[in-house]
C-alpha cells in the first residue's frame, strides 16, 4: 500500500517552472553574453510579440508553433453557484498551436 501512495505522490507533483530569468541565464551561458543582455533581448522579443498580436498579426515561430488572437463571441452561460443564466461578453484570447516538430519532440 505504501508503494501505491508513493507512486500517486510522484504523479501529482507539479513540474518545475522555468522563468524568463532561467531562459536568459541559459542563453547567456550558451552565447557568452551577460545575463543582463540576455534578459534584455528576451524582454524585447516578448514586447515585439505582444505588439504584433495587438495589431492582429499571426506569429509563426519555427520549431515552436503559431500564436494568434482569436475572437470569442458573446454567449449565454450559467453561474455555477446558482445555476442562473448570465450573459458572457465577447472577448479576445491568445491561441497557441504547437508545431509538428514540437509535438514530436514531446
């Protein structure tokens, strides 16, 4: 019984979170630049991606996938606590579609 509990504990453990600082440190080491420069480059990349998404452009990153803004229409929903119908406003969301290479690598 102890083995089953240990196996369940391992499966429910959350994976490590890699942050922008971790990615920048890895890039800095690989390309022999300072961590600060790597963080600045990644920060600018993210700013550029956000700017393009705001304009409505699709972003294709080879080996990773496609980012694009999708519009969600207004719709009726239900309040889960009361069951009462509510109107959900139209919204935009960022959608990501993984590339074939990424799917195969995982």
